[in-house]
């Protein structure tokens, strides 16, 4: 019969070493002495060495036996730690990982996450900045549990919920000729402006969305420059280098000589989507939906909750 070393054999061996007696070890382990002796003999046979000095009273280990004992104690200790941590993670610490596009931090996402933390104190909540496109792949691979983005990216494995449409604004330098019209401006009025778009990668992204909006109006702006992120774009606008289209929530970014004016076209909107796996109907996701609409109610934002009820939002 082939012998396979298991953790229990290490426990038997450690007990014999520490009790310095097969009889006392058998009593400690609540097993009979003959089976214990056989297990130790099998262990020695598997290793091909003697672990105990025969005939010694009290029982003593050989040099190899002492070496094996020290490592057996470490292995058993590690096994207990793994067992304990696995139970703790499984019973206590559940994690919800959220992917988000950076611009949403200037809107209501921080308030939503904070409320979710307060209402679900048993959860560990992690936030990871990533593009909408990367969120879709991360959801499918199980690296995140929910994504917040601005693009209509379709995937049969992902259910996308439109949370609301955010108005777009134009950031300009206070000395810019458009700054005097507090009522706002139109896409057609800024076709020839030096226009900063962000982010510069990866595509598709918010800059892709802005380009599409111009195309929908039959406009073809020539003076476009893509920059890495929204803060850099607005810094350049504040320096008088050009203008930039941003979501309304970005107006919380205040820089000297920088002002924001409304874009009056009816299409000047940026959708905010929440994406989840199609089969995910967990209680945590339902609770997150509730937090989103509680914050919207508190802030007075309009939304259509019917699109998310029972997870029936279109993924097309």
C-alpha cells in the first residue's frame, strides 16, 4: 500500500516528539498506540530515514528527525493560519470593487460611495480608476463588481443602466469673448476655437464622445488638441490657451481666471452609466442602487429609476 504524507501524519509525529513517548502521544491524540506507531513507521519508510533513536528513554529524535520536526511545526502553523484567514474572509470581510472614470469624482460618486459605506459597514469597498472600456473587461474577468462610466459600450455579458444625463459646459478664460455671454453658447460657436480634449488615451473615451457631438451637428473643428487629463486641460484654459468642454460637475474645479458657461444645444449631455454582470443580482448591488437614488433625491437630480428596476436595463 502506497503511503501518502498528509498533515495528520505531521501532527502525529510532532505529538510523539513533544511527549517523548508513543504512549503519551497516543493519549493526547485520542488514538490507540499501535496505529500511531504504524503511522510513524510509514512516515520513516516514506522518507527513507529514521526519525527517532531506537531504545532511547525518554524517546529522542535523530538529527534528521529534529530537522523534520522543526519544519513540521512551521507547516502545521501555516496551515492553521490559512484556515483561520479563509474563514475570516468568507464569513466577515466581503469586498465590493468599483471601477470608475476620473471625471465622476467631481460629481456625486464620492457621496454615493460614502453613503454606501455607512449603510454597509460590513463591506470592504475598493475604488479603481479605469476607462469605461477597461471596466467592461474587468467585469467579465471578475476584477471589479460594478463600473461607473460615460460611454455606451455594449457587451452581451454586461448589463448597463443609464443613471442620468449630465449637462455639458464650456470652460473659458475670463477674457475670452464668449465669457461675456452668461446665457451660454452653442457647438457651432466654438468650431473654430482652440479646443482641448481629454483624456488622450485609451479610446474610446470622453474625447471620443465630444468629437461625436460635433459630428452630429455637421461640424468639423480643426484646432483640436488632446491632453492627458481634465486638470491639465483646465489649467491650459486658465492660461488662456483655448477652451474645453467638460461635464457640469467639473465646475467645482476652480482656478484663477477660469469660468464655466452652459452649452445650449439639446444634445450637450454626457450620460452616466452603471455597469454590472448580467447575472449579478446580489443584495450588495441592490443596496448600491438604493444609495445612488437616495443621493439623487437629496441633491434634487432628475432620473428615471424604471430603467434599473429589477435589473431590466437594456444592454444594447
